[in-house]
C-alpha cells in the first residue's frame, strides 16, 4: 500500500484551461470527455453556478492514478487494487486527503 498526502488547500475546481490541458493526456482524454458531457447534462437545468457539479483536480488525479496502475506493466492487475481518497484529521485536527493504491507489487 502506498499513501499520498495532499495539501487540502491545493484542491480546487478545474478552470476551462486546465480541462483542455489535462484532456491532452492519453490517460485522461476519454475520461474528461465523458465527464464534461455528463456534467453538461447534469448542470443544464441549474439556475445558479453554486448548484453546478464541476471537475476537480483531486478527482482527475484519482482517475489518473488508477489509469497509471492499470497501464503499469510492473503491477499485477489480476490482484485487487484501488485508488480512493479519504479524509482523516491530522494532529492539528485539519482534514487531510489520502490516495491509497493497492496492488500485488510490494513497492510501487
């Protein structure tokens, strides 16, 4: 298992420019195209921007890590693996995001 701590202050909604930039990745293009279409359908009847769902950098990173694990020839994808984010309080009681990946390889 490998954990990645992420600064909660770095998590944000993606700008249009970031969506375009990340969509140029071979790992992310299909996912982003699918999510942009899905969110367009979900958000079409929203009256205010506050009610809209949006892409976030942490959501894109989570998908990227899962795609990377699937594509990595050093990882046995026949074994259970996942990438997820959870919250846990740090010693100062601030939330921290963790991405956890599991695979059959001892060290990623």
